[in-house]
């Protein structure tokens, strides 16, 4: 399939699993909580093992294909390898493992490098699971809820959420549009691939100009349609889809607290 | 520029959960100088089919051969193929980008490497062919009306002098007058230059009036490929495909059900009128 359709944002994978059915607020706050716990507990293999096991269990119950989850790690591959390499060569604790010319590798460095890498992996996993199991729209609802308390200090929570919803809504539309215009210009003999940098940038004009014009037109039309339906911001606005906590959320939070407590116990009491 | 499709399948987003077969086992060929209509419901695969014909989409299975070239073959020059097979997309006015109408129409021939002197000539010719006055050449395409923009976009493809012209719903969203004018221009072009025209349409009246051959596509498969007269004789099954018959045929059908001696199909209102007058006279004589 064409390259455009492979660009997905927040790559939501629709499903009906327990994790999918959780309230988005629960999932958002839990992902936050998970990251907090990850940073508060002391770095150790047992601690990370507990959290990692929990993460795997969640992925399993959400029926997410493991390959797809791991693919989410691809963008941080460079950071991961850099973390490991830098720690291996710069931390000088533990026993000297071997010496390579002027580089000395200590056991502490290897341990530290891999621990930090594990922390990064867990960090990304928790957010991937969140975006894979929560539709972007539900996620924005949750973000609006979380941001609400900051309204007092002037944060336009509803407007921000509405902007995000609209942006998310229009990403596929614009991708489709871009693809259509691209094909139309290809049909007229346009060449987007060959030539030097300047020629290639110039060759994008026949794609970008119509795309921008149509984006502005759509924005205009949308504003008009919203006004025609009396949209006037978030004040006094009720929701069509009201978020409701269910028993599931209660069980989920119980599990979350139990796992965190265990991790803290291992980390500080032992 | 004969075009031949053999056992063509096309699958969107293959291998992902969103996989969808758009075309299934299509066998079809277009000969030189034909005027072919393609009709089908929204989502039936019409647009996918026409994009196969100039190599914008390549079949998942099967082969598309354009003038002896197989589009899926390695190292095939799709760019030159696209210059011979002009494709006007749906809502083509959204592809306009240049500062002036002339510059936009010239985009295609420029990409073809046509010399500048000839480009100016081709631009004028193309604008005249779609019935636009040459005064608008220096205006911005974005100042024009929707119908004029559509014509500029069609002129942009005509300026490439394609041997095959494919139009994907060229009249969608236009007023009746604009629609009739564009269609009659296309018919003229077909007659004068003898180019092959493939017209994708939602309007049964338009295809009945214009085309020599009609292809009906449903669920990614070809269900009819015959003359309009033969196709529209299958009114009831066309309805199950979410299509219909021209109003002229519809009226004759109603009369026939009441026992009038009229033929089953009329492609134009004129034809229907004559048939009804004849049947009326026959009834008078019998009475």
C-alpha cells in the first residue's frame, strides 16, 4: 500500500478486550502513574522485573500482537543503544571485566546501562499500550478531564481538547486528500522523486498548494458548521459520550496499587 | 493504445486488519477509439479500476497491459505511459496550484518536455476545447467559479494530448448546463480526434446518451459489459446493484406494464417520445 497510509498517529488498534473497555481516564492516569513509579523506585532487576511482568500481562489481556507493541520501540532504538554504550564505557564501579586499548569496561557499567535501557523500554511500552488500546477521541476526552482543574489558572482545557479532537479527526482526511492530489499530479506527469534538493522541493509545490488551500477551505467550512450549530466553547456544554467509571476500573486500580506497592516494598523495604 | 486487463485483483491495505478487496478477477479490454462508460455504486471499485489504466495503482494479482507494456513489469516507464493515458480525477479542480490558468494547464506538457512554443499553442487549444475564453489565461485559477475551475483542470489533462482520456465523474457537483457543455465537448473531442474516452459516471442519462459500450461494476466485479441498450434491458437487476435505468427507459417500462406496445429501452428522451407516439397511434387505430 502507499506510504501515506502507513503514517498513523497514536496507532489505535480497535478491540474489545478488558483493557480496551477501561475508562480512558483510568488508562491515562495509570500510564502516568506507571511512569512515576518507574522513576521513584530504585533501579534494580527485581523491581523492573515486576513492572515488566505487569506490562506483559496487560499486553496479553489487551490481545495486542507483541510484534506491533515492540515495533513502537523502533524510534528509540538509537537512544537505547547510546544509553547502553555510554554507560558501559563511563561508569567505573564493580569489577573490571576487560580492557580494550584505553577503554575499560566494568561490571557496574554493564549493569547500569542495561537497567537504564530497561527503564526506557518500560516507559515507551506503557505509553504504547495506552495509545494502542485507546481511541484518539477517547484519549482527548481523558486529557480534557485531567486538565480541568487547571482551568482556574486560565488553562483553556476544553478548547485544547477540541483542537486536538479536530486535528485528529482531520489527519486521515488530509492524508487522503494529499494522496489524491499527488495521484492527480502524477497523472499529469509530475515527478516527486528525481532531481536535486531544490528541484525536489519545487516539485512539491503542485502538491502543497492545493493541499493548503483545501485545508483552509475545510477549516472555514467547519467553523461555519460549528457556529451554525451554536457552538460557543465549553461553558455549560454537556457530553454525548459521558465517561463513566465501571467495576472494571476499580479492579484495574486495585491491581495497579498492588503492583506498585510490591515494587515499592522490594525497592525500599528489602 | 489498446488497454487490456487480465484476471486483475486489487487489495487495499493487504496483510493488515483493514484489508479490503477492491477488484476481483477483472477481465476487460479497451480498443482504440472506443467511447466506454463505467457505472457502479459508490465503493464498487470504479475509481480503483481507472487508476489501474495508467499505472497509478498496480494490480495485486493479474496484469494490466497498456499498448503492449505490462504496468507491473520491472523498469517500465510509467511516466511516459501516463502521458498517453490522461486521467481526470473526481473533483479535479482541487488539483489546481499555479498562479495563472495558463501556467496550470501548461504543467502537464512541461513535464512531458514539450518545447515552449508548442506549449502555448497547446494551452490555447485545450482551453478552447473545454469551452473557456482565452481571456482567462492570465487570471488566477482560484478566482474562477467551480465549473470553470473544473474545466481548467480538464484542459490541463487535454493539453498533454493523450490518446486515451479517462474521466472520473467529470460532472459531479456541476449545474445541468455546465454538465451538458462539458459532456458535449468531450463527445466532440472523441469524434474529431478519435481518442479513446472512458467515462466513469453516476448518471444513467449521461452514459445512455454518450457511450457506445457500457461496463457495469459491482462489488469489484464486472457484471455487464455490453451496449447501453443491452445493459439497460436488465433494469431490475441493475436496481439490485444500487443503479437504475435512464428516465426515458423507466417511463417505457411503466407504459409496457400497462400493456402499451413500446420497446423496453430508450436511451434518450427523443427516442422515448417517438416510441410513445407510435404506440399511441397504434392504440388509436386498434380502437
